[in-house]
């Protein structure tokens, strides 16, 4: 399934590259760079899909450290190769894309070496790769929420970038790219804690040891919330420093700092929200996880991106950014109220 989806994604992007980039906010000034980067980057789709997808089968067996190396290998190698290709070999944007693809390829090789090796209990064999529709149906049902969340990020990028471009121009779009990146930098470790609790919750729920389920959820909730508070408020308190990591242009810093501060204002709410979402999946309730993802992004966030600029025209680009903390707050509150009742009903 990962191979099939990789091919579909690659062909789709290559065939509709120009209109896709325009949807994501590429202007006449930035289109040549975006096109050059995307042309190379999308060729590495298969490595990304297989690395991320198959890495879960390493984590599931209890080899968390090995799975972490998968992520670190690609990340560290990308950091090393970027300046070499971009500046040492004078490849510019193309060099950045090539560095990313090679880094993803290295992680892909690492994952396959493990899953074909001696330590794994879930060894890849051709006989096990025949489609079993009953299993695929369950996989797709449980995977619907995280799949939707990932796919909807693309839709959000399109909506955000187009609204920001209309209100603030190319500089604001550049700042928006930094906002998206910083959001993911903070969110990924929070999601990592929540996802790390999944096998423990699922195992104990299946064994009917509900006290351990509650204990694990409570521990994950505390850890994810503390991490979200510390990382979120660090970014909110020092936005200029984090923007300088990406670009030292004074105009970009001046425009992006207040945008980043408002965008991340309620980041601490993502700690409990991520824990709730992953717990639904852990207990076999993927539909509930899907609903709250849909509620936050489709029902609240996207409409607010267009409503708030119309209601607050004097706010300019900040009216667009305001949609994020409002939707995050309303989703976290609704999710918290429902989750409490859900746990009582599910665990007795």
C-alpha cells in the first residue's frame, strides 16, 4: 500500500506541479525556485512513505531507540548535506532538494536493513505482501484520522498562504513558512509522546487491565502538556530568535515575530489534545479521533481564515493568524469535555 500510494503521489505532483505550487502561494517571483525544488523533492516520495510507514513496525516491536535513529539519521544527514550542495557545489535550491532526497534514502535503507535483519520479529517476506481486504479495511479505518490530519495540512497551507499573500505579500508568505515549520518542530515531540503511549494503552486495554490504561493516559497527558507548555512559551517569548534561525532579513523578522507569537499563543493546548486524539486510536475508536481533527480544521479553522479578515480588516495579516489560536482553543475545550465522558464509558 505504501508503494502504491508513493507512485500515485509522485505522478500527481509531477503532472500538476505548476497549479499545485500556485495553490500553495507561489508568486511569479518565487515560482522558479519552488518549481526547481519540487521537481527534485517529489522524486524522493517513495523513500519518505516507506521510511515513515515501515518505521512504525520497528516501534511496535519495542525497538524505540532504533526507530529514533531512523528519524535522526535523515535529519542530521540533511543538515550536513544542505550547505555542501547549496554553497559548496553552488547548486542553490536544487542542492537543498537533493540533500533532502539523499537523506530520506539513507533512512529508507536503514529501515529496510532492520526489517530484513535478524533482530526483527516482523520480517518482510513476499508471501506476507498479498492484500488481505479485512486487514486493509481495519488499517484504513484506524488510519483515516492521521491520514486526514496530514492531508488537511496541505489544504490549510493553501488557505493560509493565499490569505496571507493577499493581506501581507511575499514577505508574509515567507514568514508563514517559518510559522508552519516552528509549529511542527514543537508539535512533533508532543505527538511522539502521545504515539509512544499507544502500544501500552492498546495492550493493557486488550488485557482488560484498565487501571494501567488510565495510568498510562494520565502519564502521557502530563508529559505532553508539560512539554507543550515549555516549548510553546519559549517560542512565544523569543520569536525573533527562532525566526533568525531561518533568515536574518530585518523585514522578515519584523513581520514574522508578531505572527509567530500569536500563531503559537495556545500551543500548550496541543499537549492534552494530541493525547486525547491518540488515545481514541489506541482504544479502537478511530472515528472519534477523525471527528475532532475534522472539527478543528474544516469546521473551525478554514472558515475562520476567511471570516476574520472580513470582520477585522484593520488587523491585516494578523486577522488571518488569529484563526489558529481560536480554533485550537475551541477544539481543545470540546475534546476535553467529551474525552472525560468517553473514558468513563469505555473503561467503566
